[in-house]
């Protein structure tokens, strides 16, 4: 909707901000009630909201994908050595790498990140130090949904815009987190790269099994590493 009025560049900037604001409101009035409850309740709430959002969009815009063309300035290919790369996909790669680096720096090298990591490990101790975790958790939710919106904008010219696009990404994200290991930042990054390579190779050699390949990979990893590739970092949750 934003792209129709402000173009791709405007949607690239405004969509994450708008969705982050919506996420902050949802966190304030819904998620915050479940922070002291079983984490499974928050997960169920998230899936429920995703289903409501998908069906609402389906009712308003229909189920058919809406075409979303690549901006003219980003069309075409670039020759790098013996390989040809799409300009737009190179942009996606650059944005993704920048987002990963920025998120890592925020969580690992700033006072904000130290409070967040301490709050995840021992919220009672953080509270005893007089630090309120509420604004930090709200910020994390805002950043998370803002990044999801950014990913949606980047993916739109490739897959089109349709109500189920979020569910498709959510499934792949779940597989990546399981393979990488809960609580491991770089484990998830590595798992995303591995899943991407495996799916790409499967599409090339045996296209019908492309979607199943990541689930087979997840099964193999769990057979030998039940906690994921870097699962030793989640011992504190046991």
C-alpha cells in the first residue's frame, strides 16, 4: 500500500517504522501480560496473531499475489568474474548483511544489549538492580517486527505481495533457529546460510524436493545435535 504512494524507496523506509509502531502497541497491551508466564503461551499468542493478520489481509486484499515490480534502477545484472548476479539480489544481500552486523553490535557491544542479555538470563537479578526490563523488551519487539517488515519489502518484488508470505518465511525461520540452536546468534546466521545453500542445490538438481530439503536437514541435525549446531549455549534454560 505504501509503495503505491511513496514508491519503493519510501516503502523501504516507512514500512519498518509503521510495523514497528504496531508491534510496540501489541507488546504493550498483549505480550507484556505473558512475560512471567510459560513461554509457550507467548508463542501461541504470536501464532494466533499471525493467523488473524493473514486472514484479515486475505479478506481485504484477496488471496492472489499482487505484483510488485523491481525499481528500474535496480534491474539488470552485474558480471563478477565468471558469474552473473542480479543487481536487486545483491542489494538484498547487502541489506541483510548490514542488518545482521548492526543487530550483533547492538546486542553484544552496547549497554542496551548487555541489559537485554542479562534480562534473558536472570530477569529477577536485573530487577533487583533497579532496572526496568519493560522498555528494553518493548524495544526488542519493535526492532524484531521492523526487521520482519524490511524483509517483506525486499521479498515483495520476487514473490509478489500476498497474505501467506509471512507464514512461508515463519516456517523457514523456525527451521533455521532449530538448526542453529536456541540462544546462539551466529549459530542462526550459519544455519540460515546452510539452509539457503541446501535449498539452492536441491532446486538445481531435484526441484520437487526443494521445500522438503530444509526439513530433512533439520532432522539430520537434531539426530546428531539435539540442541542444534551451537546448542550448548542454551544450557542456562534447563
